[in-house]
């Protein structure tokens, strides 16, 4: 059993518990459920912004604790002020020290798109994402069947949510493409051994249909990498650890963008 299998097994228990605590009706009565979501495409392609999806992440299974002293409200607003096109907030608690409350806090102080970064395996989580204030959900091809992607993407679009599909290889991409997706993200991290290579993005770029936004995720730590990925057709760049490992993640992003 690899780490992804362990995460999914735990997530099933977590979702079952969440369902027992908060009903669908309660989710639909939440403060943010009926808000109009921001367009991921509009913000990502806005020339006044950077194309960076800046991530708030305390911990990861591969790196352990990255930054557990920062405050989500400050970091995310600093990211937005530095030119982030969107914000990614981890909500998985067991493996990433994320909290659903982090997403709510980020929503309350930001006016750009929020991605709920989690392991989505159930329709309940899609509705929950909307209730927490998300604009974008992440669907990971490695843990979902085409039928599950269809079900959750269709539900997400009915709620006004944007959908980002994450793939790791050509097989996942080819079996998972769906007309209700907004963007396809290439994760440059090998989930089996946690090695990273931006070459994964270059290899898959030409296989992603033109109608989808192209996002490169992980292993982006310098401006030259972004310049090269832009030339390969990528619109967005998810960066988390590179900023979060610094004492002041917002300042780290400002310095990174200044040299971009």
C-alpha cells in the first residue's frame, strides 16, 4: 500500500464521519454556499497577475513539517497582494495538517479564486467545498474512475465550481478527459517514490487539448522553469513548498515575482 492508498483509505473514514456530523441541508445553509464563484480562467489569464496558484501547506507526507507557525489569513492575503492568480488551501488534516477552517478563513479575507486542495472521493466533498467558500475543486485521476470524475465534475459545474483535474501520466490523462473540466494539472511528483521532475509537464503538454487551461504542479522553484513552461503552453503554476518553507511565505513570493 503506497501513501496515496493510505490517504484514500483514511479519507473514506473521514468523509463518513463528516456526513454523520453535518447534513447536506446544513451545508447548503452555510454562509458561502450561495455565493457566486470566481472564474478560474479569468483570473489565471489576467495579464496583471502572475499565473501562480500559491499554496498554503503546513506539512506533506514526503517533507514532514514545512511551516506550522504561519497564519492562513496573513499568508493568503500576502500571496494575493503579490499577484497570485488563485490560492490553494490544503484541507486534509491527517497527512497535511490542513483544516477545513483554513479554507473558510482564506475566503473571508480574499477576493480571488480558492482551490480546495484535498483528495475528493465523494460527492459530499464537492458540496462541502462550495459551503466552505471554494471556487475550484481538485479531482485526482489516480484515485478516481472516469465515471466518478463525470459524476463529481457534473455536480461541481451545477454548483458553479471550477474543476481542475490532476494527472501524473499519459494514461491518466487519456482516460480522464471530460468536457466539464476547466483545467488539467500535471503533477510533476511521482506518487510512488516522491521524486519530482518538471519533464513530466513537458511530456504531457502536447497531449492536453487546447480547450483546457494547462497547469504545472510541484517542482517549480525558479523563474526560468516558469518561463520554459509558458513557452510549452502552460497557463498556471502551482507553487507551495518553495514559499511555505520560508519564514515569511508572502515575502518569499514577492521576491520570486520581482524576478519573474
